[in-house]
C-alpha cells in the first residue's frame, strides 16, 4: 500500500505542470485556451441577441428580462464548479489521490441536485417571474417561452460546467476549451436556422433561440464527459463503493456557495435594474440587455484568465509555494486590467456601431450611446475586482468574494440607481455602475491584504 501511495504521488508530480513550469508561461498556457473559448462564448451571446433583436425590440427586452434566472442557473453551475475545482486542485498539490476522486464525485452529485431545482423552476415558476417585471403581454409570452426551455433542459449546462471544471483543475485547459468551443459554435450555427426557419426547418422564433442554446449545451456536456473519462487520468470517476461524505460536501459548498450567492446577488441586481428602467421605458431595458451582451465580450476573456489562474493558485497553496502563488495573482491582475482597458477604449470610440448590431431604433440609440460610455468607465476597476474575487475563492475564502459582490451590487449599485432615477433622467442611472465599482476596488484591496497576512504570508 505504501509503495502504491508513493507511486501515485510521483505520477501526480510527473504529470502536473502547475508546480514546475515558469509562472508566466504556465498562466498563459492555461489561460489562453480559456480566453479563446470564453471569447467564442461571448460571441455566441452577442450573436444570439442579434438574431433575437431581428424579431422585435420586445423579443430583445424579453430575453433581457429572462437574464436574471438564466444567469443564476449558469452561476449556480459555475459556483459549485469553483468549489469542486479548488479542492480537486488542492488535493493534487497535496498528492492526495483519494481526495481528488472524492472531491470530483461529490461535486458532480451537487450539480445534479442543482439541475433538479432548475427543472422545477422551469416547470412551475417562469411565467410568474416574467409577470413581476412587466404587464406587456408579448414580452411576458416571449420570456416565458425562452426561460421554460432553457431551465427544463439545463442538464446540459450543468454537465458541461462540471466536467469542464474537472479538466481545468488538472491543467487540461485546451481540452476544456475544445468542449466550450464545440457548444458555442453549434449554438451560433443553429440560432438563425431555428429562429428563422432556414434549410426547411420550421420557423420557431424565440423558442428557436432557446432550443439552439440547450442543444449546444447538451453536446458540449456530453463531449466534456467523454474527454474526462478518456483523457483526464489524474481523476478516477468510479462509483464503486462511493458514498456521500459530509466533509466533502461541506468543503465544496464552503467555497462554492459564496460564488453562487455572488451570482444570485448579480441576478437580484439585474432584476432590480429592469424594474427601475421599466419606469422609463421598455427600450431602456433593451439597452441594458444589449449592454450585458456587449460587456460579456470584455469580461469573458477576464473570466477565462480567472479560470486558468484559480487551479494554479489552489495547487500552489496545497504545495505551500508562496512565491509562485503571489506571482500568479500579480500577473493575473495586470493582464485583467489590460484587457479591460482595451474594452473601455473600443466602447468609448464606437457605441452607436455596437448598438447597431442589435437593430437599434433611434430611441434605443439615444438611450444606449451615453449608457455604454458611462458604464464602461467602470471596466478598469472591475478587472482588478474579478482577479481579487478569484483569489479569495482559490484560497478557500469565498465569503470575502461574496461580501465584495454584495457591497458592489446591493449596497451601492441598486440604491444609487434608484436614487438617481428619481431625477427623471435615465442617463443618470448609469452612473451607479462606476460608483459601485470604485467601492468594490477599495474593499477588494483591504480583503487581499487581510488574506495575504492570514493565509499566504507564512507559507
């Protein structure tokens, strides 16, 4: 038994690059595939809304109003995936093969429970959710149709996220990129075919957009499962003798729940903003939805960088390698701020062109151009905050991430937007975003210093 344990440790050390490769090269090698796949995901998000906008502005507004639930669904999958990823990587760093396997299996179990929750939401609650935001019948019908399909068939996204996170946790980000690219490309191809009824297919309208989404997720999820079973030799997914253990569920939830709650906070913020903007017009809500699609093209690369960074930080925490851990975080912050600067410049230069992709009316351009320019000021601050949040999670302190998210979105952003809306000028509402992001930067810096002294300093 002792010899087998030594051999397992040697195998993990030999196969895993996270403890040996130069940090900058390692971060880029792990992050670039994720950045590419995230850019394709962002492209899908934009293309999907561009096609929906061709149906009508009400269709775009409906998808914007459906976003809080859809965002919560994806965030729940990702949050539990963060917890699973962190502990799989940490156990790899500690050369604990049993811990690696059990962390993976318990994470998959929790993702299955999540799917069942959203299945019930899709069956019983989406129409009521849409009705709380507007009484415009067409918008309610569009949103209900779209949400019902993506929730009932969300087993695809939960499988995709779970098994992609397992690939990322062992450093196989190229394989993870492959599955994400597969799902996104299928999505992009199917969108116009199913929405507009091309090549002899029935014209399904907004239902076609939802069906294209879930087909892409199911295929990507299936592909991710196959790659884990065939290629991810550092994780052994065997159910023989498997039983649930509180300590593994507790560890994953300890890191994962704050991440889920952060997304839930974001969904509450989106829902609240929709209600505030509806007091001006449904066009303002459509602008907000278009902004979220456009900003994903800026934020997604940073999230890809984050996905490449988290397992490196977790691995080197387990291996007690302070120098590599700190260098990874510093490089991640520099790259993230650089990406956000590029996004800021592009949006400041050509907001009308970007909104034109969504078939924007004159009224939508009148509201949307100043909105994009004002909100994008917050991008540079947000880049630092995303990396800080990821660092908190990788170091096992997801509660700090949740605290920053709570302060940013519910303590500053929503109250500021509500107060500014009372002046009767929708342009003032957008100022809430940079106000909230500045507050988040200050709090993130304080928490980083605290966590460094508590966890990292004495490694």
